[in-house]
C-alpha cells in the first residue's frame, strides 16, 4: 500500500505543480518559456525522487544478472 501512496502522491504533486504553472503562464505572471522549463525540470525532480523511493538502487534498464554483479562487487 505504501508504494501506491507514493505513486499517487507523486502524480498529484506533478499535476498540481503543472496546474499552478499553467495558471501563472495564462495570467502572464511568468513567461511561457520559463514556465515550461520550470515544469520540465520540476517533473524530472519529482519523478526521480519517487523512483528512488520506490525502486531504490534498481535500474530498470539492467538485467537481474547485471544488478547482482553490480551489487556484489
């Protein structure tokens, strides 16, 4: 259940963050280029933190054999 809560919270945070930036860009408070860049980097950071919390040291692109070799060095 903890994993589902982390994933749901991450999606909620990303959605809220992008909604706030979208409103600020629509109102002209911040330039669109800055808002889109901030959104991109913010989503990357939130995704990275959620990935580290959920998967730890596991890399999705490596096979189980490569993982065990890297861990057992």
